[in-house]
C-alpha cells in the first residue's frame, strides 16, 4: 500500500512540485497572478524548454551534452547575421542556423559513437569551439534585425491570451518529441540503450545510430531555441539568456529535477518541460518578492541539491533490497524438510 503510494508520488513528483509552487506564488507573491506576468513567465520558459527536449533525449541515452548553450548562441547569431548582413530571406537564414546546430550535434554524436570518447569531453570541446565561432562571427557584439520587426511581432503577438506563436511552437515541439520518445521504436531504443547498453547490443539495437541521432537532434533543437528567441527579441548576442543562472545550468538542473537519471534510462520530455516551468515559476515568484539574481541562483541550487540527495537515497535503498526474497527463510526451511519427507520410512 505505502510502496504504491510512494511510487505514484515519485512518478508524478514534478507535476506536484509545479502545482505547489504555482499555488504558493498565487497566494503570497505580489503581482504574480495576472495576465501580463503569466505571459512573461511562459515566454521566459520557451528558451530552456526547447533546450531541454534535446538534452533529455541525450541524457536518457546515458550521455551528456554541454554544448547546447553555445550551439544555441551560434544558431541565433548566424540566422540574424544571414538576414541582416547577407540579406537572405528568413527561410534561408533559419536553414543556415539550423544546419550549423545539426552539424555540431552530428559531430558530437559521431565522436561519442565511433571514436568512443566520453561525451563530457567531446561536448566540452565543441562547446568551446561553437562559442569561439560565435565571437568570431559577431565580433563579440550584437546583431539586430534592423528596422524590420514584422517577423518578431508575428512570433510574439498573442493569438489567444498566454499563447503567442513562439509558445505554441515550443508546446508543439514538446508534444511531437514526447510522442516520438514514448510511442515509437526509436524512442524505446533510446531508453534501452540508456538503461542497459549491453542488453541493447544483445537485442540487436544499433547503439551508434542512437547516439548520433540524439546528439544531432539536440544540436538542431538547441539552434532552433536560439533562432526563435533571437528573432522574438529582434537581436542576437553572444551570451543569450545569461542573466543570473545560465541556460545550460538551468536546463541541466531542470532535466534532473524532472526525473532524468544521470546514468540514463529514465525520464521524459513532458516532465522536463514542467521542470523548466517550475524553476522559472520559482524565479518569477522570487522576483515578485523583490529578490535579486543571487537568490534565484541559490534557490535553483538548493532545489537541485534536494532532488539529487533524494535520488541518491532512493537508489541506495533500492540497491540494498535488490534480489532480496522476503520469504527466503521459509523457503530454506521447506527445502531442508523436503528430503526427509521424500525418503522412505
């Protein structure tokens, strides 16, 4: 009974955390529950929510991608640079930015899968290279769309309250990749490779293809997040979103809080989205109370530390009882009696 309740609460924990945070903020935070603030909250969520989709798939496969923020910045500056400086139409400029992200993602996956280099080392290197490309291209300055804000307005003007196109695109992307991860053979392969690579190999799953695919998707989604965010803002800078806690750290924290294990094999994209939304809600609530970025960074670290501690304790007790048979003593007693009962008197 208690074990079932615990399992249910653990499975839905991020939804419970978000609901509690939202109710507390609504009840106590000044000016939290109004249309303007809620719209701002959802728009702020979009950047890291898109990053979290790719990172979730990479971490479920048992790997790590540290290059997501740099690739995000690269996609943003290339897209706006192609539009503003090279006079490309938006469609071609966006294609260039996406291609850059997919290329970096493919390189990450290829080196992890074929060269057998640890993903931490690989993505640490490509993170530095991508950020170097950003500074070389924009010369450490910003790139704007000029006087043409029509596309920016199109992305940010609300179709219905709280749902501008940029938020709708994010929600649709979350839904599509959640479906792919949960309902397709590729998604099941990602979980199996992350949960037990040896079993996946014995089952005939192409692990190299899975690694290359998830890293490539992560690179493309990272670039897309930067593209959408920069177009909506009308400008791209080398360190987008770096106010207080960086998008990279926030996304990693959210994905772990959402239930993705560092060892792989568990988690989900919808849960990661709600984890990002929960952290942004927490930051927004603290802002409503008048606190600074330092309090937000402390709060994010504190929540992450609690979740990691909780996961560590859970894994400890789970490993401790693994393989234990509650009625082992009774079974042993029966086995001792069995020869006597079967022998002739």
